[in-house]
C-alpha cells in the first residue's frame, strides 16, 4: 500500500499558517502511530547508511572553509581598510565595518546565484512540492547545485570559527554559534541524504535578509560622524531588512519549507524510504525559532530608533563594553593616527 493511500488527509498546494500547524501535527501523529512502519531506530540507522559523502566532498568543504578565512583577511586588509581611511570611521566601528562589508559581499553573491536556481532554473520557489519529485537516496546532485552547497557549507563552518575568534563579541554570541552549527549541520546532512533541493529553498529564504542586515549595519557605521549623508540610506536599508525578514523568514520559510519537509515529504518520499524525518524537521524548526528571536531584536532596534536611543552601530546585539564615549573615541583616534 502506498503512503498516499495510507494517509487519508491531503496536503495543501497553498498552505496557510493554520494548515502548517494542523497538517504537520496530523502527519507526525500518523507517522509515529503507524504499525506498518519500521522502528525509528531502524529508520535512523538506514538513513546514516545511505549517507552519500565521499572523502573528496569532505576535503573540498574543509578547503573552502580555510579559503574563506584567507579571503576574508585579504578583503579586510586591502579593500575595507581603504574605505575606512577614506571615510574616517571611528575606532570602535573599524572592525565591525570590515565584518559587515565582507558578509554583505558573500550574501549578495550567494543569494543571487541561489535565487536564480530556485526561481528560474528549477522553479522550486513557486512549486516547492517539486523538490521531492524522483527523490532517492544517493541520487546524483547537479553540478550547479553542488557548487553552491559546498560554498555555503564551507562558509558556515568558517563562520563558526569567525564568530569564536574573529567577529566582535555581541550579546547573542551563543545564539549565533548555535545558528551556525545548526545551519552547517543542515547543509551537510541535507546533501548527504540528498535533500539538496529543499536546502536551496532554505538558503534562498534566509540569505536575502542577511544582505539587508549587513547593508544596514555597513551604512550605519559610515554615518557616525558629523556628516549624516548616509542617514537616509540607513533608514531605507533597515526598512528593507524588516520587510525581507518577515516575508522570507517568517512567511515563505514556514509555508514553503517547513510545510514541505513536514507534510509533503511524507506523501512524496515515504515509499522510497523517508530519511531522518523528525531530526531534520527539528533542526528546521530550531532555525525558525531563531528567526523569530532575531526578528524581535530587529524590532527592538526599530523601537530605539523611533525614540532616539539607537547606538552608533544600529545593532542592539553589541555588548555595552564595546561602546565608547566621544572623548574616548577621539583619544583612540588620535593614537591611531600618530
């Protein structure tokens, strides 16, 4: 008996939040109460045995992670430092500007390529149920998808190291580490069990918000002296951040990704051996919860801006000890120029 015949309900082609909650709950109940299915322990064991990740793939990702560290250093030393000198940034914002400018460059390039794949080449964005067509463990991954997957996986492994040793320390330091670990694990596992199509949708729904996040911080760092010519650009980029974050991470992500992995996958892949169903969905829901948490932080920044208490960087995640008074900043600036 096929999975479609065993499961009486039907999934929605245009789900709402209500459909997500109800259908996902019904699917979970059915999946773990069905007497004919094999045990969860056996499912996990079979899923791990079906991992398709050779040594070349692993070494490629490790190499890319090290390469990103070198590229970031070169970018900060050559490109960003010239901009710092030109715009005469304050000392506290020098390092943060380099961080945001580097991430802005990466996310812009990565998201543009990913959006091209899911929107125009494969049409997964408009018809997310297509990600499960002809799925099988160990299936061939197209080269154009493999490229973005290895780059993204290498970048997030690099980001774990960067958050620990390179980036400025912020209040949500441990949340950021959790985010990078979850994201790197999702990318690694989804490739190994050939959930790379849904992985493209996850990346597409997230990276666009990161573009506007880093752009809003970058222009905010430039707008820290008497010259306020970047103020309007700061408002525009921050407004786009709020809009894109809500649309892509809090609307499209749950309705296109969470619904697809939690509900549609049962119809389309159970007969071929649904791998790591619950663990994979748990990781995606953790990512969604983190998105909600950060959205409230963004709203906090908006509240501070409306009431005139926004700090210099425009980032409410920064530690208080990193904030310098104008006099201290001027002293450090003088020491730097001597």
